[in-house]
């Protein structure tokens, strides 16, 4: 019986949709980044127009922002902050699951970028992230500015 269960386990594949990333400690991200700053989101604009999207389609939201605190490099190197999201039609009978990050005007973002151009904001895998810092995190961030 055990052999049969082992064979079933080895030869039956189950489709999975998961993404994985390597979580790098904040101190390491700060040290290797070219640009670091704290921003406040001022506006959001979806691309393309959501009314033209089918249920489950991916769309991008670009965010305008103001720089609240510059830590390292030039914030001008980051042209746009953006998120990728999944369109869910309210009248669809199909439920779509996926990780998303949604920002609203007034939200704070820690921007950590190693390149120039656009910077993706995610709750998980990217350097740039929504941010409500603890006092210890603020100390680490400000210590990076002193380098």
C-alpha cells in the first residue's frame, strides 16, 4: 500500500500557480540600492482603460508621488511607481485569485531601486513597498543616509 501511495505521489502532477521570491533583508537592500527615498502617493491611473479588459487580465496602475524624505541617490531616477493588478469583472461567474498591491493617494511608499526608470511596488518581492515604518526601521533607513 505504501509503495502504491509513493508511486501515485511521484507520478501524478498537480498544477500549481505560485510565485516565489528570495526575501532579502532590508539592510542588504538598502546597501546595494542606487536610489532610496520615502514617497507619498498623490494620484493613480490605470493602463489600459479597465472597461476594455476581460476578467482575469493583468493591468498596470501608475502612481504619481511626492518625495517625503531622500535617503540615497536621486529620486529623479525613478520616473514612475507602478503596481500590476488583476482585473476582476463584478458580473463574471469566475473568481480570479492573485497577489496584488493597491495604493491610494496619501499612502506612504519606501522606494528602493537599483536602476533608473520605473519602480514596481509590491507587498512581497520587490524592494519598493507600501511602508508604515516602525521607529527601528526609521533608524536603519536614516543610518543609510549617513553612509
